[in-house]
């Protein structure tokens, strides 16, 4: 969740929204601090798509039950329950030879 928040705030703070050429420009001959800033800025924008995808998919994996409950609530549908299978008590247990004979027939 924190990675998702950091990615979204990084997108909001990116200074290339008004002019894309400024946002993706790397000043190679500038002092090292400016060069590192430009590399950080461009690298962050190039990786933000993957970071958001990783953050959302992992959040859905961790918070699976609350997200499903919220989806049912928003959709106004009742929750689908999985059918429970009951093994009959009067069934006979087959050994391996009987199973093999049934499979051959």
C-alpha cells in the first residue's frame, strides 16, 4: 500500500506535466547533484507504470477478502458461497486393483 501511495505522489509531484521535454530531459554536463536529480526524475517516470501494477496486484492478493466484500456491497449482490461436498457414509472404499479394473472398463 505504501508503494502505491509513493508512486501516486511521485506522479503528482513530477515537474514534466506542463512540458514533457522538461520532464524527460537529462542534463549530462551539469554538476553531479543535478545529474542525479534528472536521472531520478526520468527513471521514476519510466518505472512508475510497473510500480503501480506491482503495488495494486500485491494489495489485491493481501487484501483479497475485504476487496471482494466491498465489490459485493457496491454491486448490491449477495455473496456467493461455495457448495460443500459431503461424502456419503454408506460408500465402499475401493482398493487399487478395483480402481484399475473400473478404469480399464
